[in-house]
C-alpha cells in the first residue's frame, strides 16, 4: 500500500484506496444502484422537533430525487427562498432515502399550507421547531443496500468484511460524491483558493473525458468562447454550470461569474479540496499502519463530542488509551484544512502539509484566502476511522435476480461507498454502479 505523498497526479482525489483494509478477503464484485429501491438510506436524527417555533420540520421519503432538487420543490411549495430551507446532510439521488428538512415560515403553522403532492416524494410527518436544521445536525445514517449480479453464496465473504470493519473501524475516506461527476471539484476549490478564476471556470465548464454526452456540445461551445450558445445547450439540471454560463454570457469576468454563485456552492468546491488532501493523509496513515492508532503529534478525535486533544508520550503511556481506542471513544484525526483548524505537531504536521502541497496549495495561500473571504473556508479535524454498527448481511433472489443485501449504520459525514468498495473490491475503471449522486454543487 502506498502513502499519499507517493501519488503524483493532483487530479486524482484518491477516492480509490491504494489497498483495501480487508485485502485478504476476495471481493464479491457486483453492481449497485440498478434501481432506487436497491439503495435505502434512513437518516438517524440528532434530536426531535420540539413542537413550537418558526420552522416546519418534515420527514420526507424521496425516490430518485437529489437533496438539491428537494430544496427547490419545498421552496416553491412554501413560497420561500431556498435559504429558508434547512437539511442535516445530503442524500443519494439514485436511492430511496428518508431525511428531515426544515422550512422557515415565521408566523405560520403546518396547517396553513396544503399537502405536498409530488410523484417522487412523500411527507411522513410534519412538526414545528425553534431552530433551522443545519448541516451536521444528525447522528448518522442507516443503510440497506442490495448488491446485484453476484451469487447469494457471496454473503459469506461480505459478512467477513463487515465483521472486520465493525471491529477495526472503517477508513473514513471521502467518497466520489464529494468530487462531482467530473471528479474535479477539488481542482475548482484549489483554483478559487489561488485566485485563478480562469482555471476554476475551465475546470467547471471545459471539455472533459468524464462529461456526459448530453453536456459535450455545451462544453465545446464554451471552449470556443460562445457562452450564450453553451448556456442554451447545457442541460437544465446542471444548475451551477448554467449560472456561471449565464454570468459569462452577460459579460461578467471569470471572477465575477464564480463569485456570483451562492455561498453553499462555493463552499462545496472548497470542501472538495479539503477532502482530497484528507484522503491523501489517510492513504499515508494506512500505509504506515497507523490509521487506527495514535502516535506522538497526533490530535485525537473524541467521537462523543467531536473535540480533539493533543497526543504526547503521557497519552500513549496511559493504560486507558488502548481501551478508549478499542471502544471507539477516540481515534486519530486528519486535516480538513482551514484557518480555524487545530494543527498537529512534529512529523504528523509535516505529513499533513505535504499532502496539502501535493494539490498545489500552500499554507500561505490558504491563510490569505481565509482572511479575504471572512473564513469561508471552515477548518476542522476529521477522524481517520469511524465505527460501523448494526452490521447485517443476507443473500437472496427476487424478480430482478440474485443479490447480497448488506445493512449497517455509519456516523454523519462518512460514506457508505467506502464500505461497499471493501466488500466488492472493484478494479479501477470497473465502477460498482451507475447514476448521478446528489453530493455535488
């Protein structure tokens, strides 16, 4: 297994691990997301609504619908701006998912609005609450996923993988959803940090081998500087691309067109850069065999409250530290770079800076960006591993053929695709499933 610093291509966000944690268990192969009902996600709430306040909380079950599309539907139904809509996390599009959404409607109640009628969603309950639902306001997510095109007997190997991950923790790699369908959100984020807005727009709108066929004409028009024709040819569901093209067609500069995007979208690209650098650190720590144990200079992550503390010789020699690691009270952490992030020490800090520099961003550039954008780039520590709970596996056959169904729960911010890759072990270029994910700007 190679470390993150050994990868040379900054376009690669290191979604695929250099080696799997369960390399000794052969992958079962297969495909996912052949139909939405094969991928079930249930949000695990952090708290229940209080019954009073200015926000309507709705538990919504959606099918083949992105969270961003859901925001648009709710904004139109309730007659509010998109900013009045809150959610705790993004959910897969090609799936059946349940998640809570909030709508700010001061002076009004649930009964003041008609029922929502939409073929792809169902409101399971609605209640009032005092606060807007914000990113991270969830305990985690429960998954029930059918892997198709496999023999039901593969359930034995899937069970071995899940048991291993439940014991050691899941490497907390950030999945492909974070990097967009062109796998370059991190490069757009890098260009924004470095104030290279021409490069940012080229990454967003330029010709790319990963682009969908429906976008190729629009991207060719952009490459020729025909922005209005590019806008007309760009599919309607590519909202961000269309907003930037509309700005360019009106004569805006590349900087003006990018800064015309809403803050949430710009933050998403920045998160892409943070995520790629984190994945590089995780690769290095897995190669060193320390993704699940502490070393001097680390910042240990407390899973209960997400606080961190410095690791020194006294922490390592404490007789209680091995138990705390074993029971997932604490884990080593990696950087999601930003001005407010606590820095590790010694060799750990040097490794993390090397991973950042690999993507063409210096600490000076990062700090300068943080100052001029009033802390748009939020920094934090992210655990290098997360617990997997309630593992469940079964094999079966239905009207669509044989399958292996896996069930498990993960804490917020972690990716089910990381678990699925350990089970399926797809080869590069042999992706386990098709279809857009929602977690993009």
